[in-house]
C-alpha cells in the first residue's frame, strides 16, 4: 500500500503517505426555508426556459428564450433535479397578492453550486441521505419535518427523510 502506481490502492482515495489513504467522500448542505411571502397563501412556481425558433421573415434573430410558468400542485411537482441543459427559474409566490404591474409577489430562489449523489439508490448511506436525490424539495410546513435527512441521519434507515 505504499506504491502510488498501484491502481487498486487508489480506488477509494489518494495515497497520502505510506499506509495512509485520503478517502473519497462527500458532504451536502441543506437549507430549510419557511417562507411567508406577504402572507401564508404561498405557492411554488417553476419557470421553464426554452429556445424558441424564429422564421427568417419574423426577425434577423434565429431564436429567443421563451418562459413557461407552472405553479406546483403537489409535493411531487417540486422534487427537482437541476439540469444544465434544461434551465429553469424557481419562485416562491403569493398568488393572491400582486405587484404594481400585476405579477404575483414573491422571491426568486437562485441555486448556487450544486451536486448530486453518485451512490446507488439502494446503498444504505444513500437511503439515509435520500434528500440528496433531488436538489430542491418543497413541502407544506409541518413542525415535525425540520430535518431533510430525518432527526439523526447517521442513525436512520431512511424512514424519516424527505424522500419518504
């Protein structure tokens, strides 16, 4: 285990010193936002951005962006895996309150750098951390659901995560 050339020895990490491997692992950070946007009548709106092609007679431009807004109806609608080539915007809105120009009041959720788990879905650590199956989850407020991975992730078998 002291030869850096052995591919088997580097399978689970990087050889740091004789008989010492820095293991490959991951960490995830979650945020719990309890939103009351101008009252408690809130909804989650996803805005899908798509390329819309133009005919040459319409414009010198060949394409532009089209926004299609969808208000989530179920929790399943808001289990979102972020995708580079399927861009979307995410908004927490109050559909019963309007801005001066008629849009629903709200906040735009802007995800920063994100990651996805590479573990098999049936792997015990992935079952415990099943909240990493999606980058965005939206659920109605429930006092007993404060933790994405359940109360004690390391002791869980996955029965109390967001994925249940």
